[in-house]
């Protein structure tokens, strides 16, 4: 019985010792594999490092120009509007007086294809956003698949994607490699970012471009197009409202109501004149765009570090796979003998 108790008490310690020994043997075997193939791992990582350095140097610098605007929110007295509406017998006074421009309205329009199409056509933006395809000396587009192609890996990948999936660049009929309006809209989707900060009631317009001056100009084009649209829309609405009020004035005999209608007509005239004369009718520029002096992207050091880390893991996996295949081959040869 005493011997049995001694064996029982020694059992767990013996198992723990065996497990520790097996674990050390396990890690040692894998370490021996890595040590045996250290030259392959070193060459693989070195090759990945050289390729990543060359690839990152081929990627052009991207500069970001920004502008910060804030919507101008005018406030009308709700009590005066409601009382005026009762006096006018149910006329849509609230809509006639107009509503303040909201940040959501401005953001939706900045992201709309309507504004971007206006910017592209009015400011001839296609040569600016596709500089690699534009021949400045001959002032014409470079045609063909290889037109404007550089050694930039991102450019090569994008051109290959266009060739594999031609439908994603439609319509592009007749002239291969010549960008059209739809290409410009897709390009602006990648270049332009609109961010809203409800806390400070501000909107940030950011444009990324390899040319810092071109990025700044594109931001200015967006601000100009936004101001033109807001002011022209306000003038149009004021003109429609004024015509409606003048029609109501003809059919109204009550002098009090006529006086109120005259007041509304005067407000519409004032609104139209303000929209036509004021530079920033619906928004004010908090921070105007400036030419950036430092690149925004790419972060070459970060890209190289990530590539090296990925190469280390990949080379280790390949090493274990090669070792596994070699062992299977040896076993097959031993079984054949």
C-alpha cells in the first residue's frame, strides 16, 4: 500500500516533467528548422525589403488641401410667422420666408454629382485630375492602353483593373484611354472628402492630389460652385415666391392682408438682392484653402515595416511547408525501399 501511495504522489510531478520536456523538444525542433533554413528566410525578407523600398519610391507624394466652412443659419420668429399665416388665410408663409441652410443640405450637395459635374465642365478639371494622361505640350489627350502609364504600382494595378473589367469605366466609347465625365466623377469620389463636425457646426472639404497647387485649386472650385448654386437657388425661389405673392395681391381686397403681402414681397426682393450681392450667401469660410507644404501620404516607413513583418511571417510559413514536404518525401522513399 505504501508503495502505491508513493507512486500515486509521484505521478503528477512525473507527468508535468514529461510535458515540460516534450514542450522544450517541440520548440527546439522548430527552432532547428528555422536555424537550418535561416539563409532562405534572410534572403526572402531582404528581397521583400528591397522590393518594398523600390515600390514605395515609385508611389508619388499625395498632398491634401482643406477648407473649413460654416453654414449661415438665419432665424425667423415662429410666433410672427404663425400669426401672419392666420391673417393671410392659410398662405404658406413659412416656406415663403425661407428656411436657413443646414449643414446636411450643404454636405449632400457637395457630395452630389450635380456640383461635381459643374466643377468638371466649368473649370475644365479633367486634365487636372488626370495629369498622367494629358499632354501639356500638345494640349491633347494621350490615347491608347499604355498612354500615361508609369511605373507606379498603384497606377499599374488600376490600369490592369480597367483592362480586366472594362465595364467599370463605362462609358468610354471610341477613344481608348481618354477620360470622360464619368471617369472624372469616379476620380473625384476618390480624391474629395467632406466631413461634418456637428459640435462646431463646421464642414471640412479635403482634396488629395499629387500636385499641392492643383489640390488647392480644386477646393476653391468646389467653394465657388457651392456659393453659385446656393445663391442662384435662393434667387430662383425668391422669384417664384414673389410671383405667387403678386398673384395673391390681385385677388385680395383686405388692406391689412395686402399690407402683409407687401411686406412679404419686400422680404423676397431683399433675399434675392442679398443672394446676388453677397459673396458667401449660405455659408462663411472659416479657414480658406492653402497650398500644403508637406505630403499627406504615403507613409513609406510604415509601409516598409509592415512589408518586412509580413515577409518574416510568410517566409516562416514557407519554411515549415517545405520541411513538411521534405519529410513526406523521405517517408515515401523509405516505405518504397
